[in-house]
C-alpha cells in the first residue's frame, strides 16, 4: 500500500474521531457556545489542525449533526422502510426513538440545540441533508395509517410526542403525578401508541377536525 493511501486512511480516521468527539461539545454548548479554538483545545489539537479537516465552525457543526444522526438513526430508518404493517412499523419506530432518547443524552441535547437554532440557512441544510429522508419515511407511514389526516402534521406529532417527553424531563419530574416508571422508554412508547390508536381510530372525528382546520387556513 502506497504512502498516499496510508495518509488518506489516517486522515479519514482522524476526521471521524473529531466528529465523534465534537458531538458532546456541541450537545453541551450549542452552536454559539463553542468556538473552533475551544474544540481544538478539548481534543489536544492546534486550531490549524482542526481547520485542515473543516473549513469553518459551520462546516464542522453540520458534519457533526450529520454524523450523529447517521450513526444513531440508521436502525430507525430501516424500521420505517420495512415490510411490516403500518401499525407494526409505527410501534417499532416509536419504541426505537424512545430508547435512543433515553439512552443517548448527547444525541438528545444536540437535537434540542438544533431545534433552537434560528439560522435559516443552517436549518435548510440540515433539513435537506440530514433530516429529510427519515421525515419523508415517517410522513409516508403517517399517510398509510390514515390518509384522511394531514400527513405532515401527523408525522411532526409522532416525532414530537416522543422528543418532548425527554426534552421536558428535568422539569417534568417536579410536576404533579410524576412517577419513575414514566421515564421508562417502553412505557412512553406504549403511551404514545395508545394515544395515536385512539385518535386515528376515530375516523369521523378526525375528518371533521381536518375539515375545520382546512377552512380556517383559507380565511
């Protein structure tokens, strides 16, 4: 193997290490709370070494979010693209998403910062290159579950029901009725699926709601 090939492999490995080590930094501080100099220092690198792999902080940040999502959500995408019934895939997806949020705190915190980012250019890039494929799969599943519902809103609700439970975790523990077992991802998944089954099962009510919502949008 030639020296040039060895150098390429080394650079790729180093780049992957930087991405993985940057996940907890951005998860803790967000995009605005950490600088390239901070990241380089945390990894024992010079700023020049960091800039060798990434042109600027935004380039690093976008690649970090992409890396985190690619590594952690591949299984979820496989569930959504599977051959099971819509409800079976939904149950497996919700359970998997709940487990991910419960066990990977850095991923959860990173996603919280991503959602708080008001920079539309970065949000557009993340929507196009990181989140679109999985959201399209959830959107398609939502349309299968009940074509009379707004698939976009239903897809957002499915994801949001899981994420918000964990995003509000610190505050929620001080609220009336909180019990430790509610923090179990399996319990949450069962709860979310129960809500969705009860809601989507009321087809006439769902149709009336959609009609009212559509009319209000036209005013």
